[in-house]
C-alpha cells in the first residue's frame, strides 16, 4: 500500500474535476481480501431473506387464486375479487416503500427489517385464517407493506456493508433471492393444492430472519449517522478482518464527512422534512434521484411482469396445458440469468451491462409485437385474453423464444441494476432517496398491471408490446446520457461524481482505474 492510499478520497470534495485531475486518490480503506469476509456473507444472506419473501409473496397469488374455490364466503371469487386480492399487495408495497426508507434512517436498517417481518407474519396469518374475501384483502395489503419495506431496506443494508469491489454482486444476491422466491412460489403452487399451507409456508423465512437478526449488528454507516463511533468501529473490524485500526479510523473519518449533514438531534418529522427538501435542492442529490427513479420506472414500464402474466395463455396455445409449468419456465429463466448477472455485474459494470442488454430486450419486445401481429387474440366475457382457434402455431413458437429472450436480457440488467440504488445517494438523504425511487417502482408496477389488459384491447397485443419496445429504446438513450458507471467506487465517491453533472465519461474512466487497482 503506498502513502497516497491513506488519503481519504473525499477530503477533496471541492474538486469538480474527475478523475485524472484528482490523480486517482486511492481509497483510504484498503481491502486486503479477495473474497468478502464470512460475516459479510452471513449478513448479506440473512438480509436477502427479505428478497425471497418479496418474490414468494408476489409469486404465489396466481396459484392461490385458483385453489381458493369457494373457501372465502361460500361462493367463487369474482374477477373483481381476484383483481383486488392481487393488487392489494402492490398497493401496500407502495405505502411500505414510501415510509420504509425514512424509518430506516430514524430507527436503523436492522429494526426496519424486523418490522417488515412482523408485517409479513401478521399479513400472512390474516390470510391463512381468512374466512371472507375482505380479510384476505387486508392480509394481502398488510403483507404488501412488508414487501415494500423489505424491497428497499435489504439492498440498502447490503450496500452499506459491502466493500466496493463486491457491492454489485452482494446486492444481486438479494435479487437472486427475489427471482428464486418467485420460482419457489410457482413450484409450490404446482405441488400444493391447499392455499392456506401455501401462504403459511411464506411466513417461515420471516421467522428465521428475525431469529438471526436479533444477534446480528446494524451497518457501520447507520451507527455513525447516529453518532455511535464504537459500535461502528467494532462492526468494521469484524467485517474486515486483517485491516489495521488506522485504516478503520480513516474509513470512519471518511463516512463522518458526509454525516456532517445529518439531521441528528432534530425531531423525526423535522428530519424527514429537512431531508426531503435537501434531496431536491442539492444538485448531486437531485441527479441521484433522477437516475434512481428513471431506472426503477424503466424496470417496470418495459412490461416484464405483464409478460409473465400473459405467458401461460401463449404457452397453452402451442400445446402446454399446465400453466404452472409455463410460469416456472419464465421464472426459471429469470432466476438463471440473475445468477449470471451475479458473476458479471462488478466486472463488466452496471452501465455497460444496461447498454448491452436493454437494446436486446427492446428488440425482443419488438419481435413479440411482430409475432402477435400474426396471432389472433380474443377476449372472453371476463376480459381475459384467449387465443382464437386455428391460429398458426409457428408464430406461437417464435413468440415463446422472443419471451425467453426478453426475460433473459431483463434479468441480466434492468431486473437487478435499479436495486443498486442506495449507492447513488449521499449518507444524509439515502433513506429518503431510496424511498422515493422504490415508490416509483411500485407505482409503475401498479400502472402497468392496471392498464395492461385495457391496452391490449385498445391497441391490440401487438401494439402493446410495440409500446414496451419503444419505451425500451428511449430508455437506452436516457441511460446513455445520465447513468454514470459506479462499479468499484466507494459509496462516498459517487456523490463526487454527481457533483457538477452526470459525469458519465469521467465515471467510466475512474471505475476502470479502480478495477485495475483492486
Ligand atoms: O427485481 C425484481 C425482479 O426482477 C422480479 O422478477 C420482478 O417481478 C420485480 O418486479 C422486480 O422488481
């Protein structure tokens, strides 16, 4: 380690020229490990249980709706009941996302994860014991709040702990848990005929995570936000074995520089307000917010979840009668390609992956649109799409290939990169920032799920997928202009990048230099 590497990068926060001009001041904290420490892996996997519950709880609903039959109130569920039961979770998640980040700043990341578990268990329990539709809806709503809170706090927790060169991969572990949760939900849905057991199983991971977290610490960055130097020191020491005390103190100094802005001592409401204003007034924060919200909106507005929903009808057309199997093929592709993302995200870089995969995804969506042009889709009296008899199967086969290509390119990039959002924000407004961007995700999800069937009727399925494809193309242009490369950079460094512009070119150079020195 040379002398220069002990100079905290952020000491030079007034510098607006990056990165050659700052002579690549190396990070104050030299990571000696080539592999994250066992404690980091334990904390990451435990936090990722939240991701699993996000996936499982959004995934089991279609199977549960089929097997509920007349169990709720003695009559079959109407289409309206099904819609409300399904969307109650997304609505709850929107509420959870709006409040989760703010609570994480007030109470700590760990306590908020515990709160989300309580919501999972109360919401799940309410559903398991439901005798009428209304209590089922309330159960789904309460559980949805837990999903929303968990969807933002788990990646936040992980990215605050992770050494920069592993951060991308460690956050993808949570995304892997989401797609894994969806896959397991479909698998269980196919195996289990009893919906109450299907839902009850979903509460077990929440209990396991609670037990683990009782004994595990919060993140050093949160402890420093609250002024707990010793606790932060101890966690940094445990997660980075082999690092000198001086290097740890350097790191603490670096984090504390950003905490000068913290709202310590203010009342909770006042600090929420102050952070809300701060995130809009300070240029670097506003840029971070624009990037994070854009990525989250793009993830949902390119229609992946709608495609998942429609997949079973298409597969039926080409001879697959088992719709659960269909969902598993799509969810399986999503899972497998998220595994690949895990291995490439830090090496290739977030920006570059998006610029490679989004064009492929847009092209695949366009191919879906072309295939649909040759397939005649009708709608049954309930408004559900059905394939008109006598349709040429060959287009159905092409469509399946196009679907798989959409899901694969999605899972490699836009399916997981928006969840790296915590790295964009400075310490003082991180909770507020990720609350707003996660709420953007759930709002966009609600917009697509509530308008998808109407759009298919109004502009045909071919037109709907053409719209998704156009959104994909526009997103590539937007990302090319506004998304800097943050792979390998310290959380504190990203703010420097966003200080006087989006600094895309300079960030790419800095990230490359970091990769060479790590
Ligand atoms: O990152 C996740 C994942 O890609 C899921 O498969 C998808 O259903 C969610 O909407 C998304 O947020």
